[in-house]
């Protein structure tokens, strides 16, 4: 056989054999290990002190220093607390899809610092909060309220704290886990969820039954994760994995993550959808818990909180009672009630 014929035969054999794309080598980096833990845990602790720790006495501050009524103070706290619980979703998406955990944590830590400095200045400088009011005037609702400028500085401080919360909460603890993982991240479930939903919407008119679905090998670092099998639940989302002409490169990789999702991404989105009922069921419980930092504190301001002649329970510490009860009840529930069911 001539060399030319042998070369043509080899080309034909290569064309008829399909090989999976080679697994990319993970990017190695030197993890920080336990040496970085004090910084990460300290940063997490200070963020919780700046956000959750502020809520305990914030109702007292708004009603006694800014002279707000009970309803207005509760609205400010509930809106701010709601934003604090929503922004971590945005922070996680920005971290995973664009800049990474480190830069999100660095920017958010600086924002938290600005928020605490601004809040301290509001308390320290008389021009940044309303003038003090006598007790008799407060009972008659004759205290001077905050000006637009003073309230603007308060919103600015709360805005800085919300930005810090939105970046630190979703990234700080996972960043600590990265200090023991020698591989870098390769996307996340948040960005993958958005890509899957967009791809499924673009292919909403296609049929899944006779289509070829995109199922690449797992390549997350040096560790091999078990693939999730394709299911028929929420079959609409399976359309995101349909391969169309021009959506894959010659090596089997995707041209665009927003046009084609893998089966693994589709099934991860389905897992998130399945836990939505659990999330919704916690709304009622959490609604009751939030009231402890608003109406319960305002009620405590009007109560006799003295325990003896020399000790008085601070109004902002009333919510600690529920935390103590939960700490006592959880072991009973976990060790006694659950095993007996």
C-alpha cells in the first residue's frame, strides 16, 4: 500500500470515530489553608455585626433619635432587611459569572466599612440627626423629625451596608472552602441556572423527543462529580440541551453558554425548582421572626423591664429570649421528638 493510500485510510478512520473532547487540565493554585481562616472568619463576623447586630437596636434608634413613629420605623427596617436578603443572589451571580469571590469580598468589605463610618457619623454629628427631645414632648408626638438631608444620610449608610451584605454573605464562606481546594472554580449553579432558562426559552418551539442533547464530561477541577441523570420532570427545561447546527465547536465544546446548556445544568435547575415549596413554607415563620426586631422592640420600650432596682433589660435585647428558647428546643426536637416519629 502506498503512503498516500495509507494516509487517506487513516483520515477516513478518524472521520468515522468520535472521540470525547479531552478533559482540560485544572488550573493549579496554592491554597491559603488555615493561615487565611482568621481573616475570612473575622470578615464574616464583622459583616454580621454590621448588619444583623445593627437590627437589634435599630428600632430604638429610629424611634428615639430620629423620632419616627412605630409604623415608619418598622417600614424602614423591613425594607432594608428585605434588600439585605435579596442582594446576596446578585452578589453570588456577579462573583461566579464575572469577577470572582475575592474581588467581590474586597469591594463589599470596603462598602461595609463606609456604611459603618457613615452610621457612626450620623450618631456623632448633631447636624446629621434631629435634635434631642424631652420625654414629655415625645409622649405628645411633638418632637422634630428628620430633614430630607438627614434621612438621605441614613439611607446612604444603609445602602453601603446592603452592598456589603450582598457581596460578603454569598462569597465569604465559599471563599474559605477554596483555601483548602487546589483547583479554581469553573462557573456556578447561579450562572448555569440563568443560562439554562435563557437557552430553554430560545428553543421553546423545538421538540425534545428526537433531538440530540448536550452531555459533556464533568470537568470541575481535579474532582469527578457524579452526573445527574436526565429526567422527564419539567421537560420544558430539557430543550435547553438540544444541540443545533453551529452551537458546538469541533472539539465538542459550546460556542455560547447562553444558547446551549448541558444536561447537568438542566438537572441542577430542576433541583432548585423542587426546593421552592420548602422556601415558600419558611416565609410564614420568617415573617414572625422579623417582627421581633420591630413591633416587639417598640412594645418593649413601653414596658417596665426592670429586674430589681438596679438592672433593666435593654429593649433591643428582648429578641434574645426567642434565641435562647430555640437553643433549648432544637436538641429536644432532634434527639427526642424526631426519633419517636
